[in-house]
C-alpha cells in the first residue's frame, strides 16, 4: 500500500503523493546546453543534490532558473556545476533547489582550478538498513518518459561512443531508487519529512542490475548512505540525507550532517569523479 500512493491517482481511499526525488526532474537542467562544443557521449552526471522547501504538490507550475556555478579542471575531464531553483509562481516562494555536476571526459587540462573534495568514507560499522532493489531490463526506456531523452540511455551506438557495451541507466534514476528507499526507511514513507539528499556517482548502472542501498543513521534527522551493485561495486557514494524525525523523536534537535557539519556548510558539493 505504501507504493500505491506514489503510482496511482484513482485508488479508493488513497491520497496521491509525489516522491521527493521527482524534484530533480521538475528542476532539471538542460544538460550541456551552452557550455561548449564536445562529444555529448562523453558527458555523465557526476553529482546530485536536491532540497525540498515543502512537499511537492500533485499538480502545479514552476518557474526554474539555472546558473553555472563552477567549472573545474579534473585532469581527465572537466566538471561543470549547476544550481537550479524552482519557484512556485502562485506563492512566489522556492519549491525546489537542486545542484548538479556534469563530468565531461577528455575535456580537462585547460588550466582551471581543480576544486576540493573533503575525504569521505562510510561509517565503520554495519549499516542500520540494507535494502536491495532490482532495476528492470527496460528501466532506462521507462525513465526516458520523464523527459530525459539522452541517447546514452537508449541508443547502443551512442553508448558505444562513450565506452559502454550497452546503454546505461540515467543517474537521476539511480538516485531515485536510493531516494525511495530512504523515504521508506527514514521518513515512514511520508514525503513531508524528507528535506534533502545528495550523492556522488562513481560508476554506471546497467538496466537490470540490482542496487544495494546501505543506510547509516546519524543525529538530529541525518543519515549517510551508499549505493552499490550486488557484486559490491559502489555506484553512489558521499550519500547524505536530511529528514524530519517523527514527532517526539529528536524533534527539537538542530539538523546536522552525519559528520557533524551544519547543513548550510555542507550543501555545496565538491566532488572528484576523475
């Protein structure tokens, strides 16, 4: 029953709700548009952050503005960072903030700043939750219906140009699989308790792969997570999530990241995918 409210609009006695990670789709950036001339087959999503300023409505309109916030020379490629803010035109307030990083292989060496990435490793203990979710063989074609028509995820020849034996799964789809697990395990399936989520992509996912999401709870409505394939290959690391604890459970605690850094100091991602 906890899945039905996110998948149908006409089930008796069930109020339709929106998965928090759908905010990435609503505020999505037109990838690679206007940032240079390069082979789009060599472009991949390197990092993703999404923050919900309030739960996403089932119906509505947003106005989205996107800014390029940084370009970094990673040697083996270039990392281009964006920030998008989606505003509710009716109320005027922000609804969604996203930050993304696109990594372009072969476009490094231009002499720019490398950027910094603080060290990260998962907590040295067993995860509090470990959930396995299997993607479908046609998962990329289904996700394509969200509007992301990048041929890297559908065209075998285009994917081969990028060095892949077959089309790979969209990064936001992998992100969404983890986000759904986090929503159920940490927020009691209540989107109103989900605040923000971030992660760095470290490897591709092939449609049909099973994804293992490991979650470590922190203090004051925080947790860290990591997503891996069943063979142990990590595909998302540096995973962080903030959420509102259930009423009566640390409700008055100030939110912190799991490493003790206040969220305002950790929201800007600096990653090193290369």
